[in-house]
C-alpha cells in the first residue's frame, strides 16, 4: 500500500535562520498540520500498515496445522479471504487433511486466491486416484477450477460429470459452463437426455442451466424439446422452460 504525503512550498525565510527560528517554524507546522506525518516516519507508517496483515497471515497458517479440526476449518476459510498468495502452498497441503471439512474449505479458498499453482492439485482432487477425496472436497475443487478458468481443467471436469455423487457431478457441470469448448455441449446433452438413467435431477438441472449459457441453436433446441416433453419430470420441464425464458404458467395451461 502506498502512502501519500503532501509537501508544502519552501519557506521564503533565509537558509541561515537561527535555531530559535527553526524551532518556531517546526512548532507552527506541528500546530497547523497535526496529522502530517514526519518524513522520517514514512517507512514506519508503511510497516505499521503491513505488519498486522503479516501477523494475521502467520496466525491463520499456524491455525491451519492446529490439532483442533474446528480451528483448521476456520483458518482454511479465512485464508481464502486474505487475498495473499503466500497461503497457497499451505492450502494445497491442506487438501489432504484428514478432516473433509478442512480439505473442502482449503479447496474453496484456492479458488478465491486465483493462483495458477492451485490448478494441478485441484485436478488431482477431481481425478481422485485411490478414492481418497470425499465428495464435498471434490465438489469444492470443481467449483474452484471453474473460478480459475484454466483450460487444462476441461478434460478432468468432463470426466467429473460421471462422479457417482450427484452434487460433485453437478458442480463439474457448473464449472464447465464457465468455459468455451466444443466438447462441452455434447456432454451437457448426454446429461439432459439421460438415456441410461444414471443422472439424478440435481445434475440434469445443472446441465439444463449450462445449455442455456452455450451459444448456438442446438442447446436451445434441446431445451425446447425437454420443455415440451410431457413424459419428462415436471421439475426438469420447469427448469427447461425457465432456461429458455418461456412463461411456465401459460405453457402449462395450453
């Protein structure tokens, strides 16, 4: 943070003014400009402004390794709001915390901090090799990848649509809706059509909203088909109608 200081014009008095005159001038300046920082205090002012932030960061980093899981959860969430990328390595490590709530908050904070170093670790959460990561952590990681908008996340996100937990699958769809890629439309269509009955309503609803964000006629055509399909689930039809901006009341009574 920069500190602005104002500088008054030099006094017209002689540079050979007596010590008493200098003291008087200093007293007048202090009286008329009580809030004006002394030039020598500039570095101290900057340090005073930065120091609390550093201390706050160090405190939260220490809390992130506390034996108390509640304190770790609180610290992981707080670090995301501090806008300091110095917390990224510790949050990446916290993705493997034994407490899923801690790992979830760490994943969410990595998205908020917006640092590219988090992309690969978050992708590793989606890939979930060995089945280590809880579904709430996977869902948070997919959301953060949507915030980071790194193209390398598209394929892992497409794969994550097949996550067996509906909320993690739906979150992958929401994240993909923030990208522009030709592979996304077919994936969303497959979810909406749900030919094998794999996807629950939560995931299908996310795909419908995702289709509405994709440019081009095929997405809109699919939404109209779903909205008009009397054999479709009522909630899904309503979501499709809303997505294409139709009046659900007049359509239902037609």
